[in-house]
């Protein structure tokens, strides 16, 4: 259990020893100064780890200058180590502050008599091209070295030339003719020409340069028809077209021409590979004729390997906009049926091919056509896709080789996609999966279970009649002794939970627990409990968490499991709620709150400084507050019923113009208004939790959104039924029936929302008695609580990890000490930041830019009060910066006219690629002490001695008044 649970805190660096940045650098510097070559090399190769840990410019600048010194005076092996470190740390190069000094130390070696030293220096310069793209001495050295008689030096010069061409337009324009001469020169060996040609892919800085490079490549392709030359030239051609964008249609035609006419298999393979690259990068540039030509080539080729490659390109295109262009009839042409198109004929022919890969691409094309062209009548095509998928399923589920498993994954992905866009096919697909599950290999069973769960999450297709088969299989697996047994138990349990989301029968619980006791380890039991919590089977989850409490090796893990057990028990208390039985509802909520409070105490104890469990604590605290608000609302509604307003309350409300009079007593009015405000406040807090969860998966975010919507729904119901029925609007709350529902939990919540809205809207028009309206509110609360809460993945597992580290300068040595600034000067505050990622950066969303907000607050005044313009009293600034290689920096100019101590707060938030703002933090604070400037102080003292009041003009001697 301990080893499995280790991943829970892995991303947070649990238990890692932190070393001060300066100490770490001094430690490595000691190694560099050592007389032993081994110790020097060890110190050099440890620098990338140092950069990763302390990625700020001040340290990186010092470190690279030390490495440049080693490069200058060391031997070739040390230089090679420094080169490797520079290449590994490419994204940190732009943080070097003394670029001139760094380049000067490295460049001095270019004048060495040793060609190997010169070659390493050229590779070093090429690796630094991003920070010195326009250095003329580097350009000159590369041009000179291309004429060298030493092969090692020439190869290094080619590497440097390619890197500089990618970065510098001037260098690319200057070197293009030189490269052209060398390639066309008879004295240049063929192997050198093959290395020079790829440089031309970087000649895309302007149209004329790209055009001249393209002409040269066109000449080469015809002048040198040997296989190697054609392959290298065509590939360079493709990369140049992909970068310059304008020549992509021509390039597609050229590649198709080679694919059709060139008899060499190697050239055909290269053409297919490049067509795949262009299909991924620019599918919109593929015309109907291009796809047709590719289909014809695939239909006529006798080689399976080439057919597989062509189908791979077509299956990529079939999932893009290109497929719609292919099926759209040209103007004036007669309409043809979908089945008569060559692409469809090819896919149907390949569906039952004896090569698994070809068959997989065939069914993938049919699936994508069915999904993309929904406006056409594709019933025969859908049937072909289903039959093809079933045939592949039978074939691949019996084979546990890696190739069969890869094909099975494609097949199952297509099944999920087909069922999602064509729900009427779901029953037959699910039945074939369940039938095949019994005879499949264990590795295939795991994938098939994932597929079944994915389909059942979207559509409630797993009927109760199918549970018997699943339970028999579960018992069978529990008794087996295969190495995939633990994974299979988890996958199958997930399918069982998904298929019986309403409630698990005691028989199913007994079977699962029995198999877990006999066959599983603690980690498997925890994963099954986690799935039960996600699917809303809280009684099962509670029992499993309880059984695991004594099996963990750490105090933190014990408290974590204990908190999960308490939360499951709390949610289990709410499953017994019944409509119209409000006293039992109140006692159920009270019991749930009791368990939740115990759980939050355990959860707080489970958190560590490196892993504070902030999302989990925030989510649970909001749930507690929501339950308390629901309880309070039911009490208020009961109070309305026990002491209803007088019969003339509505008339009084209309004559007085105060709608709250409809509630009768003042206390009831205030409590209702308070309830409505509380639900609105909870909705705002759920919104804040959503905004702070940048790393959460979409299902977790949707869950938080549903909780927020339930709060807004109840606050709207209170307003529409009791507080202000006249002005209540239902337009903004009307549900969108076409929205795709991703889970059973969401489906049930949306159903409750729609039902409550319909009830509220109908009662709003009828002017029903207040006591009846209160009953409607209570029933709405109970309906919401009866849907079992789903604890989504982010509550248990963080797949993406993103954090921002800020550094402010100037910064005091002691955080409590203020920075001294004269009040007639401005403070230039430099904010630097580094974006740090976990093991899977950008899995759910990526950072587009960082928003920095700087504000200052006066904490304590010193000196006399003077009238100062309001603009000079506060600092409120915001800037957006785009991180480059995960680093950003910007500056703010701040005024501190008022004497005293000011508190400056710098807060960062991120903006993702969709333009959504996420309040990720962090928030950093420094103190500034504004001091009176000596001149003003002298004048003030003189005036005091003469007994004159200080003049207003002199007190306002700021940075602005001097100009």
C-alpha cells in the first residue's frame, strides 16, 4: 500500500531536501576548481539539475560564466561536457545577463590550432544561436569553417549554419548562395551534400529566399536521381513548404506524383511519411483531387506496407475538415451516393484485410465518415463500420502481442466515437463487447473494460440483466493467478459501478469485497474505493476505506483515508432522504455534517507543507457550508408553514410596494433574504474554487460548475417564489437541451435542475399560498441532495501540475525589513517569474500569458497630513506578459508620495490558450518605507524655526513636479 500511495505526493517533491542556491553553486564551483578531471566532469554534468531547481537569471548567469571559463581553459573532453550541458539547458540561455562576456570566453577557442577544439566551439556557437543570432564574428567563423579540409570541423560548421539559419534572416540570406555552390560543386563529396541540403529547410524568412531555395531543390531532385539524394531533397522540400506555407498545395501534388510514378519503395515510403506530416499540419489545403489521387494509389498498390502508409494518411485526413471537402459535390455536378466514392470503397475493402493495421485504418475511416457527415443518410456505412469493428475486436482480443493491443486500442476508440455520435448503435456494440469479454486475453479485457465504462458514462446502456455476466466474470478473475489480475479487478469493478449507479445491491457488494479479501493488495482496494467515490457508491467506498486504515505506513496516509471514510459516510447519510419528510431530512443533514466535520479535521491533518491539499479542503468546506445552508433553508420554510402570513399579506405587499411583506413576520422575511444571499455567496465561492483549479481535469471542473449551478438555482427559486416573484426572469436559467452530458451524475443533476425550474415557473404564474411555495423549496433541496455526490479525479489525483515562482527586485535581506525609498522618487519594481511543470505539462490546458497585478496599501503614516492628489496615494497596476521558455519578467514604476510604510502585493494569475483567466497565485508581499527627501526636510525645518506654516508647493515636490 505504501509503495502505491507514494505517487499521491510525488509531484509535490515530498520529503526532498532543499539546498540554498548559492551553496549549491559554490559546491559545484569547488568541483570545477578541482585538479582531478573526473571531479571537474562530474561538477559540469550536474549543472542542468541546478538550473532546473533554481531557474532565475542571477544564478544561471553566474553558472554559465563559470562553464565558459572551463570551456576556455579545459581540454576537449571538458569542452564536450560543457557543450552537452548547454544543449540540455537551451531554454535557460536567454537568462544569461552578460552575453558578451560569455560569448567572448567561448569564442576565444575558435582560434585554436586543434580542429576538434574549433569543431566543438562551432557546435557551441550553433547551440547558442537563439541568443546571438546576429553576431557577425560567429557568422564569419561558420562561413570560413565550411571551407575547412577537416571533416569534423566541416560537419560542426554545417550544424552551426543550420541553427543560425533558423534564427537569423541575414545569415540565411548570406549563406544560401554559399550552400548552393557547395551542393552543386563537383568537388563536394556526396555524403557532404546530403548533410548540406537540410540547411535549406530554414530558408523561409521571406518569399524570395524561399522561392530561390525551392528552385534549387527542384534542380537537385531532377539532377541527382539517386535514392538517397531524392529522399533527402524531397524531405527538405516538404519541411520548407510547411514553414513557408505558400507552397503546400504544390508540395502535396509533387509528393503524390512521386508516390504514383517512382518505382522505388524507399521513395514511396518517404512520400507517404511527408504526406502524413502535411495531413497533420495543414489538412485544409488538401483538395478533393489530392485525396482522390491518394485513394487510387492505395487501391492499385500490391504492397501491404505501402497501402498501410497511405491508409494512415487517409485516416488522419478523415478526422479533419478535409473529409467534408471530399464529400461536397462541385457546383453543377450530379449528386452521388456516399458509397460510390473511392474512399468509401477503399475503406470497405480494407475492413476485413488480413493485415490488422490496414483493417484498423479502414474501420477508422468509416467511423470518421459516420461521425463527420451526419447530415447524410449513412445507415449502410454505419453497419459496415460496426461489423468491421466487431471483426477486429474478435481478432485482437485473442492476441496479447503489442501490435494486437495497439490495434485493439484504435478499435475501441472508434467504438466510443461511433456510439457517441450514433447512439442507436450502442446496444449492438455493448453486446459484442460483453460477449467477447469472457474469451479475451487479460490485457485485452482491461482495455475492453475501459471502453465499456466510457460508453456507459455517456449513455445508460448497461442494463441490469448484464450485471450477472459481469459478476460471474469478476468471481472468475478473483480466482485466477495472472499478472494482470489486480488491474483487471479495478477495471471490471469500475464497469460494475458505472452500470449500477443508482445503488449497489448487497449481493454485488459481498462478491466484490470477498474477491478483494482473497486476491488483492491494498493499492487495488484503494483504487476500487476511489472509483466507487467517483460513481457515487459511497456505502461501498466507506467500507473499503475502513478496511484500509490499518494497512498504511504513514500517518498522513492514515488521516487521508480516514477523511475519505468520513466523507463517504456523510454522503451515505443523505441517500435516505424522502420528499415531504422534512424532520428526517434535517436529522440526515445533521448526521452528514457531523461526519463531514470529522473528515475535514482528518483532511487537515493529512496535508503537508509541500502538498497542502488546498483543492480538497476548499471543496469539502464548501460542501459543509452548502449542507448548512440547505438545513437553514428547510428550517426557515418550516417556520413559514408553522406561522404562515395572514390572508391579506399579498394585498399588504402590493399596497406597500414591499414584496417581503408576503412572508408575514419580519423574522421570516430577514431569514429568507439571508438564505438567498448565502446561496449567492456560495455560488461565488464555487466560482473562485473553479478559477483556482488550473490543473484540474474537465470532469472535475464540470462537477464544481454543477455545485455552483445548484446554489444559483436555489437562490433563484427563493427570489422567484417568495421574495420578488414579479421581476423574476427565467430566460437565463433555461437549460440547453442539446448540450452533451458526460456522466450519469451530470445527467441526474441536469434532470433535477430542469424539474425544479419547471415547478418554480409554473408556481410563479399561479400565485400559490406561501406555505405551498415553501414546500416546493424544501422538495427542491431534497431532490438535489438525493443525487449522490461524485468525488472526481482531481480530488484524488493530480495529472497536471503547474506552479509559478516569483522573484522581486529590489528585495530586502530580511522579509520583515522595509525597502527605503525617498518620496520624491519612484521605485522600479522588477518582477521575474518561472513557470514550473510536473511530469505532464499542458495535459489539460496551457499557459498563454501571465497576468501580474501590483497594488500598494499604506500601513502606517509618519509625519504630518497634507492634501495630496488622490492619484498619488495608491498604486494599482496590471501587466500581461507571455512566458518564453517558461520564464517571464517585467517592471513597474511605483509612487510613494505619502511618508510611511507601504505594503506592496504582487499577485499573479494565468490566462490559458482560450483566454480564460485562472487565479493560480502566488501572492508575494514586500514592505516599502517612504522617507522625506533631504531638500524638503531642510526647507521644512527652516520654516519651523522661522514659525511659518510649511508651503503646500514644497510638500508636493515629487518626481512629476520636477518636469
